[in-house]
C-alpha cells in the first residue's frame, strides 16, 4: 500500500513493476541504497537504475524464486513437451 501511495493510484502497471524493482535494491556497485521515501527519491533511483538495472533485478528474481530453468526458454519448451 505504501508503494501505491508513493506512486498514486493512476500509475501504470509498468511504472508499478519498475518501482517494485527499485525498492528491492539494497546496494549499487557496493554502495548502500536506502529505500526511497518520496516520489522524487523513487524517480531518482529509477533514473539511476535505468532499464538495464530494472531488468537485472527481475532476472535475479527469476533465478532466486522460479528456479534456474525459468529463464531458459529451451528448458521450458522441453519441459512442456515432456510434461
């Protein structure tokens, strides 16, 4: 709910997903990144991450929570054919 309050109810799904990635960051290049407390801080963090950084966060989510085969399209296709 705090994230919704920070973004506003009219925020797009893409904006919400990017914000979720940004608030998950604890450090960048070894430097501690405090969680954003305002929309301005969130926007600054998103600018710092850029699209590549957001992609990296979600790639890490996939590796941690969905297993190693989740990011491998060939392994998914094989599993579907065999399953």
